[in-house]
C-alpha cells in the first residue's frame, strides 16, 4: 500500500493554489517537492496531513480516503499514521525534551519511556531529556521535532523545510538523521524544501507549479 494523490486541486475562494496534482509514494520512498515561493508547497503538505481541505481530487493512505474522514477521524488518523516535522519546530516550551518527544505516544495512550529514550539517543540527544526547549540550540530543537515525529513509528513522515532555520553544517546533520531514522522505520518521507542539497538526497524530486507536479530538473 502507499500514499496516492489523484488530480488534487485547492482554491481559496476563486483563487487557485494548485491543480491537477497526482502522486504515488511507495512505502519507504523519499520524495522531495520543490518550487517557487508561494506556489503552494506547504498547502499541499497540509492537505496530505489532512490539516487543510481541498476542493478537487482525492488523497488516500493505505486505502484510507482522507476526504471521507470527519475532523475527529482525521485527528485519530494523524495520531496513528503520520509524523510531521515543522520548520519552526513547534515544540511546547513548558514541556521538557522527553515530554515533547513522548507526546504522540501519550495521545495514543501508549506511554513508553524506553521508546522515548531510544529515539532521543538515535537523534543524538541522549541525556538531554530533562532540559526545556529554551535551553537548546536550533539544531537540537529540530532533532527534538524529528524524534517526536518518529517516536510512534508512523507510516508517513511529512517535513516542511526542516533545515530552513539551520546553518549548512547543522542542516546536513539533521537531514542525515531524518533520512536514516525514516528508513529504519520503513516510513515514506515527503520533504518540501528550497534547499538543493536536501532535495538531492531524495529518491525522486518533483517540481510543483500551479498546474501540478512535474519531475524536478
């Protein structure tokens, strides 16, 4: 099974964001999506996460048609099947590192401190579980975001400019971690990025325009 997007289109009122987007992503595949600013890359990713609505076409993961789910069902689907890595990290400042990473498991009513410790070690944050986000660097915060996205072993990882706030050396380290951990879990990875270096790591690179997706150049 896989992620299948067919003829997807999104509009804000009468203003089209994108149209005719079709894409199939196999389990374990890494796909990068690039394009000009404002073309709708983040909107497309939000649709894939069922965080935003679309007007045309369909999105399904492993046979589940996301367009047929109500808001409660979408939330449960995200908790089970999805990991999302945000450019702005979106860690909760009042929770320590371990609590931030363990939140998806807590929401699933499957708290697992051993799994949290395992993922923190995998992303190079062993021993930092009791620190608050304000005590971490940008690169460390992005590692927290990656660990949180992976801790519940989702089938699909969506990453929105995960290296956009990082210096080149730290960005390369973060991409190494994201790619290695995603492959270890057998998840599909879809990356939206402006970074040529990040996109070059993907199995496929696609270019988003208002008319749809085309192979990247």
